[in-house]
C-alpha cells in the first residue's frame, strides 16, 4: 500500500487496477493522511476557508431517490426564504467574518433568474469583497450566463455519480447524467469556479463506480470537490439502506487531495453527521474548507436531505465558533480571506 500511496503522491494518478487496490485495502490510512496533509500544507498552509451556507429553499421539483427534500416526500416541510431573510443572513454572516456566501436550495422555480440576479447584484454591491456561490441545481446555459453577469462567482453542482447505470438507479428517468455533465461544462465555460462531487457509499455503488468518479473529475478539473457519505433519510425509498462509512469517505478525501493538490475540498456536514469528529478527521486528511450554516434557525430542520443532520439547532455565531474550535483543535486556523482557488 505504501508504494501505491507514494506513487499517487508523486504522479497524482494511478491505473484503474491500482486505484481499486488502494480503495479496497484496509491498510495505509495513516500514510494517506500524512501525505494528504503534506500536500494540503504545501499549497494552503494551515488555512481553512469559511463559507456561509444559506439554505434558501426546501422546495424541489426533482425526485432523487436518496434525498429527503425530493418532491415525492409528502412529509417534508417546505419553506423558502424571502429576499429580506437572505439579505439578513448575509448581513449577519458578514459581521461574523464570512467572505463567501453560498446560496443553496432545491430546484425551485420560484427563484427565477430575475429574482436571483437582482439579489446577487445587491449582495455584491453591499459586500464587494465577498464571493457569491450558487448551488441551485440544473439550469439552462442562458440562466447560468445571466447569474454570472449579475455577479455570481462560483457554482456547486455535484455530479453525484459519473456512472450512467448507477445514475439511473439513483434518479427518476426524467433526470439524466448527460444533462448534469453538460451543466458542469457550461458553468466552466462561463467562467465560474466550479464545484463537482459525489456521495460515498450510496446504494449499489461499486469500487469501479468510484474510480469512474475520479476519472470524471480528472477530465472536468473542478476548482472545488465536495464529497460526503450517503446517509439514509427515513422518508425516501433508501430509508433502510446502510450509510457510507467514515473510513471510506476519508480514504477518498485523501486520494482526492493527492490527485488535486490545489482543489478546495470541504469537510462537509455529512462527514460531521456520520461521526462526532468526522470534520476534524476530514481536515487532517486534506480538507481545507468548512461551511457553517447561516440559515435562520427556524428553517434549519426543514432543510433535511438526510437523517440526524447536525448544526440544525445552533445560531450562526455558535456554529461558527464551534467550527473555529474544531479547526484549532486539530492545529489549523480559520482564514478570513475570500479563498479563491489558486489555479
Ligand atoms: N445523504 C448524503 N448526502 C446527500 N445529498 C442529498 N441527499 C443526501 C443523503 N441522503 C447531497 C447530494 C447533493 C448535496 C446538496 O447533498 O450530493 O448534491
Ligand atoms: Fe432535489 Fe434531488 S430531490 S435535487
């Protein structure tokens, strides 16, 4: 295992067979952590970038089988934030030191291009030193173009899985991997900093599927890569499936850090949900971003993608302080910079 990890560290790549051995082995995790941290510190030092996450809507027209806010979930409580509520999250976040706002939501037609453009324009006008990141799912080229022109800097759209067969098992037939990939390339060509990513341990996933994800990311070359363990939600068809493991998620985080030395990789909420020290372990394995929740506490439980999601009771300031403590406990430091990708 040692030789494979060293090879990945030096060459940023392995053959499919080698990736398979590395992914399936139970050995070498300490060495992977060591090299992942070496690479991360070479480019980013001890900095961890903060992104203030604002969950703007729990309405979604899609029906992804794994997701708690899928349209078929009649038990989901739906909400959408008003323009004023979103702006007040930003104001609160700015005072807390956030210099990136991430507006994330289900695919909700209420958030038209006109609405979003005017909102983005106002945020960028009020906070010219901040980056605006969107995570609003699949939209048309024209929509992405308008949002970019209004001032959006970055876009997060996980590809979820790069395997067409697995994609079909996780999504209804009206959704397609082709369209999702086209969206990612459109975002890239429009000049967004792009984030892609996948879930680890989702039902039916094989090692080969994970290797397909790594190959897809090598082609797309996103600036940001978000991955997290799959966690079942009790009101979805996958309610009885097993969650992805911390070990497998950390292994893939380490591999991704060695493959993409300059990528921005978050220690996600899902990682903190599967283990109490999940995010700290992620930071030690190459992660350099955290995304504290800035959403109003009154709506947080309703943005329920999976069961037992953490950070749903805390005020934004508590959430930030909690993360700051966690970051410092493993020897890193919060950066107050915008934290753009360095390539
Ligand atoms: N478990 C873990 N992650 C999930 N997501 C959606 N549902 C789940 C789940 N049950 C992830 C998807 C999506 C992101 C916003 O949340 O990868 O892109
Ligand atoms: Fe909304 Fe999947 S159910 S994007």
